[in-house]
């Protein structure tokens, strides 16, 4: 493998501003705050991480790239803008691709 670029947009998020006719305008509707990654967004990126891990690290996969299934700093470079929702999207994806050793994923 030489290089793979995976580009993602942030996951599902809460609205940045309220629409006057929107019924979901209370803090209870969007506990993360305006413009933040939602629980659905975190779960989607976690699922994507697991999906791509299977594609790229399983020798029986047609898309096997020889990537080590365990995190190796020299093999992976992750970039994100400095927005909380994009950082959380990257973190959720990586938690699916490289789960913590004790598999202790915090729930979103």
C-alpha cells in the first residue's frame, strides 16, 4: 500500500440556528448545543470506522490494503478542522477503526 485518502464531512449535527416554525427548539431537543455532532452522527462515524477496518485490514477482503489492524502511528495520519463537530467525527471514526485495547468505547 502506498497511500489512501479518506475524506469525510462531519456527521449529523444539530442546527446552527433555529427556524421559527421548527418544533425542536428547546435545549432538550439538542443537548449537545447548536451546530454540534449528534448522537446519530457519532454512531454513523463509529460504524464507518468498523466498515473500513474490515475492508482495509482483512486479507480475505477484495479491498485489502495490508494496513495493520492495530494502530501504528507511522501508518496513520488524521487531519481535521478545529471545529468540535469535525474533531468528534474523526474521533468516532477512529474509535471504530482502531477500538481501544480494552474495547471500552464510551457511549455517545
